[in-house]
C-alpha cells in the first residue's frame, strides 16, 4: 500500500525541498514576466509583510523569556524565523513566482 502525504505536512515538505535546493547550489524566485529587479522588490515587500507579522530579529531577541520551572515560554526564535520564511515563500508563490535552482 502506498503512503499518502497529509495536507499539514505539505508546507513543511515544500519548505524542506526549497531549503534542500538552496543548500545544493542555491535557488532563486522566477516569474516569466518579471526581471531580477522586480523579483527582488517583490521579495523585499513579502519579507517586510512577514516581519510585520512575526517580528524582526531585534524584537525576537528581546521577547524571548525562559521560566526556569517550565523552560522557554512561547515560540523560539527558530520557530518564528521558519514561520517568517514560510510566509515569504507563500507570498512569493501568491505573486506567481516559483523557486528554481540556480544554473551552475
């Protein structure tokens, strides 16, 4: 019997694939009707929106709290960064971009 992938796992698998492509020589966002400047501007806008939703690096460092009885309270900086990255990816896909590997 073939195993099927559940819907909640798809965003994680997409992120893992993108991260794998990025780690193996890099990747970039591509849309046929957009040049590299437009792609960079769109990515910057998506990142700004994601940071407004999940916070910036300095805000993340200030908000982390650790209760000695229970450990970290709330999401870690890593969790928030991953959520930000996923939000940027979703935003770029919504704008019609696809992540493609860099040509070597």
